[in-house]
């Protein structure tokens, strides 16, 4: 599957996950499974591709949930995304923040400590700024995108900043 199809699958999965979590009392993990099942019925994604996209979305939502303040305002969102929130499409932002808030609550209940999420070239990710683990080069995305190799040193490992 090409990267645009994976990016579209990421956005579709986010939309389905948002709907499932909004309509039920399922945990994040259960809601993700339900959303993946819904997508598998209407898409040509393989189970492996669907699991991969699900992993990318889970990683991003957990990271956002751990990083955002209780009351997410434009200033804190701009800081997390590292660019103006007004550039984001409203549905995508609302869905992502809704998931992040619900996940933040779930994480607080479980009292999990924030972990450093590692991102790799080829991963699909939500909007944000990343720094190359090897040389420190920053790359920014204003939409869900595939992470390329570092344009400066060709490394494949990044951290969201």
C-alpha cells in the first residue's frame, strides 16, 4: 500500500476511534480494536497494515494525552504541535484532541508514567515537530504524514518535541 493510502487510513481510523470513544464507555485499547474492525470491513488494508496504522495512532494519541495540559487552549496546543493551531483542519483537530483527552484521563487512572516515544522513518504520524535523534535536525508536519529519513544525516530515528 502506498503512503497516501496509509495516511488516509490513519485519518479514517482516527475518525472511527473518535466515534467509538464518544459513543461508548470502552477503554482506549478496546475502542481502537473496534475502530480497526470497522475499517477492515470497508477497506483493502491488510491486517498487518491496519495494525501498523493503529500503532501509529495509539502512539500519537498517548503522547498528546501525556503532553497536553488539562485545559487544552490554543497556546498549549501551538506549543505541543510547534505551529499555529489555526492551520489544522477543524475535524482532525477536534477528533485528535477528543481522543487525547479521553486517553489522558485513562492514563491518569492507570497512573502510567510518560515514556519517550521513538518515531522512525516510514511511520505515519499526526501533525507536529520532530527532532532527529542523531543530528538534532527538526522536521515539522502540518498534516498526518509519513516520516522521511532525516534530510541532514539520513538517520531514521526521531523524537517528538
